[in-house]
């Protein structure tokens, strides 16, 4: 907009100021007629309504235009900042009658003007006019604002293409075009066509009269908004140097200004002291790289000078290509990344041309996850900036060193024993200067051999890594160490019947040995059958495939049998001595032990001779006294063996 034109004038030389002033004096001071609440804000901007209730304003150009000729009018419009409660809107109107018309409220200052045609930007929903609930634009005839009327020539559609609200506190470009040959009348907002109609304005609307006034009307009623328009005076610059602004390349600046009327002068400042007043200026060659602020003002044929259009131009300097890589030590088959460390004083590097061993890469930091083979790899880098400046090609060689190969052999070991492991370099051409062992997540760099011990059986991974004298690490070599252990258990001490077969139940190893072997069916198995005529003590040794051994002892008491032994008394007082009443079967298969009170009620029963009565009845301590027990088993010949008796519970 044109709020700073006085300030802009001050930046030019006095001679330039005099030239502008002289042209301004030659123009009509104000070719517009203002009605109602309309006011002139500056040289080419007008307020139609202030944010005050029940206002109406109109601004009319005092000269009629001829509809037999094309016109293309460009404006900027401002519909205020009040959205939901803002009102009412504005209209661009053609009419042949007067420069005095206007009204308040929903008629937009245009209602009932006949004959006329208006492009309305309506910001309030008047249901009696069948308005939509969004800010809308339409082409309407003869001051008739009803969208269901035959006088509604186009629309309504949203006033702007990207949303329902034009009361957004922003200036919007508003363009009105008439093609006298095709009879097309259309309006665009912010460069997007919104409404269009094909109509013979002269014969259909204005009854054969081609001469009409044009102007803007606007109004408020019970709701308000600040509503303004400006005749367009918008300077603009574009560069057509194919985006190349590198130092040494002339830059062609092209005027792309837009104005309601004729532009009579251009005021260029190219940022390095160069100025010009023509529309088309020669291609400009800057004397040095740098950042230059190019400015342009334009002067309209109404004597108004525009705001300043500013264009920041970077005249680029040549970049300096600097290739680097990460990590700094490159090893055979190991991942690495090329790193761009290039610099430029003026400009932005946006193009990279790497060559690696003859292959081209264009990313800023090419990645090589699989690495490279051993050898010397040539690389080069050339960079280019967004301004079109190109660096010299920088070259260097990448030296890829070999990696060592390592291994070791692990043997089986017993828990608690020490195991020696020895590292081997399987690539003699790549000497290893340091060995690192990994066990249980701990690194040990004590040397080429290591001593380990293991507390428990299991499979333990041990890892080895070698670091060559050239600084390259080997792959990590992993071997599992199998640790064996035994837990010999010969069984619980037991009672057997004299000379009756009894099967021992050994466990805890892979191979077994019983001693002494006398009376055993096989002393080298886990479960030999023994016959005993006297008490015995046997030692069982359990071994693993690695030779790991452990021993356990079992005591065997021999009684005459078959028999079931039951104590005559017990003392369940919690001292862990004779606390439980149990049956001890000898030379037979135990079936049950049952205990009854003196009235014959069953109070305890078990089929496992290892489980006994703890002196409780229904979880309560039984009183001292006598209790009856009955027990039964099956002899080796299949016959039943039964027995009963009395036991005394002592508290």
C-alpha cells in the first residue's frame, strides 16, 4: 500500500524529488468524487466506512468510461478485521446516472441503483437476500442484492479462494476486467478468478448508453468494519538471469509492476549506487560479490508514488570445495561417510558432485555402509551454489587399510576349574598389536591368552577382537565354552529288609560308580539293585563327559522283614525331635498309614511313608493321649501285610 510515499521520496536526490513533484503537479489533483462518510487517506487510497454504526460512503471517478473499449482495473481492498460480527461489505459499481449515490446497511451503498451492475463483496449474511453464511462475491444488476433474483448474474462464491473469511486484516488484490468484443465481465481476488458473466452491458443493462461512471460503495449498519480501497500502484521486480547471480554475470532486472492507470516513471536503486528511471534498464554487472538491496518505486499518472518494492540480491562468490570423511581411520569393509566441509562467503551451496573411484554421487554426505576394499581410492568434490557459482574440483586419496582375522579354540571345562584360551592371528600379513577379550560383558585386554573359570555349568560365549598395528579392528570372533558340573545324589538313607532286593536311585551325573560294589547288580550304573544282610554305607561317584566328578554317601540299615515299623510314642512339640508319627516299611510296598482317635474316628491318613502325622486334628493341636494306628503294605510275593497298634502322643 501507499502509506510511506513521503519517506520514499526523501531517499532520492533533490533533483529526483523535483522531477516527481513536477509530474504530480501536471496531474489532476484528485479525479474522484467522495460521498457520505468516505475519506481520502493518501494519494491513491480511500476509506469507504470507518468501524462506526450506520455509515455509507462512495468514491466515484469523475470521468465516465466507454464500454465500447476494454478496461482492466486493478485495486487493493481491505474489508476490516472483525470477522463474525463485521459488516456489511463493498461493491465496485458501473452506473451512468450520478456521483452522489449511497445508502447504509445491507445494501452496500448500491441497493436500488438502476441501471447498474455491481461486483459485490458481502461480509454479512442477510437471509432476506438469500446470502450464504460465508463472505462472498457476486455480480449483481440494478441494485438488486437478492441472490435468487434473475438480476444475480454470477456467484455467490467465497470472496477468496482459500477460505470463507475476507475480513482478515489483510489487503487483497481486486481486479475487474471487461472485454468489449467477447462481452465477458469478470472479477479476480488475489490473482484467482472468482466470478464471471457473459453479458452485453451496453444494450442489456445500460439501454444502449456506453458511457458510465465507475466507483466503489460501502456501508455499515448494526455491525461495522473498516472498509477501504486503493487504486493499484504496486511496484515489482523479477530477474530473468536464469537465477544465476554469480559474480561476473550481468543480472537483468525486469519490471513487473502493476498499476490502476499508466505508470509514468520508474525509480530504480540497484543497491550499489546505480540508479535509473526507465522501465527497462540494462543488465547490471556488480563490481564485487556481496548482498545488495535493490529497490523500485513507480509514479502513477495521478501523481501518486508507490511504496518501495525491495529485492534482496545475493551476488555470489565462488565456493571452496573441501572433502572430508568420517571416521578418520578407514579400514577394509568398514562403513564410512564422506563429509562436505565446503565454504562460501556469499551464497548457498546446494549442489554436490562427488566422484569416488570413478562413480558419481550427488548427496551432500555420501554414505558407504559396506566400506571399500583395501587400497588407495581417489575421490573428488565440486560444489555449486544456488546463485550459480561453481568451485574448483578438490581431490584427495582415501587409504583403505586391511583388517586382521582372529580366532581361538575353546575346550570343555569343569565348573570351578581354570581354562586357558589362546588367541590366533589368522592373517599373518596384518600384525595384531592388541588383543581384547569379552566375557560376561566385560572387556579384558590382558594379552593373547586369558585364564577363565566358571562357577556353574552352562554354555558361555567368549569373544575376541584384535587391533592391528595399522589401527584397524578385526571382526569379533565368538566361541562357546561348555562348562560341565555334576551334583551327585545317592538317595536318602533308608531301611531295607534283610536279603531282599532294593533298587538304589542315584543321580547328578552322566556316568556312575558305587563303592563298595559288593551285593550290587551293577556298580557302574545309576540305579543298581542291592541285597544286604548287614548295615552298609555306599559311596556313589557321578561323572560328566569332561571328567567332572562329585560323590555322595547313602546309609542302609538292614532289618528282618517284611515289616512296617511304627513308633510307640511321639512328641510333636516343635523341637525337631520325634515330632511326627511315621511308618517305616521294610521289604514291601507301602500302601497306607491311618490314625484313629479312641472313639474310632479317622483323623489322619497317608499313602506315602515319607509323610507322617504332626499331632493335629483339623488344624488344631490334639491333646495328649493314646491313638490307634493301622498300616498296610504288599510283600514281594504279592501278599498283604497288615499291622495295627497304639501310639501315645506326649505334649
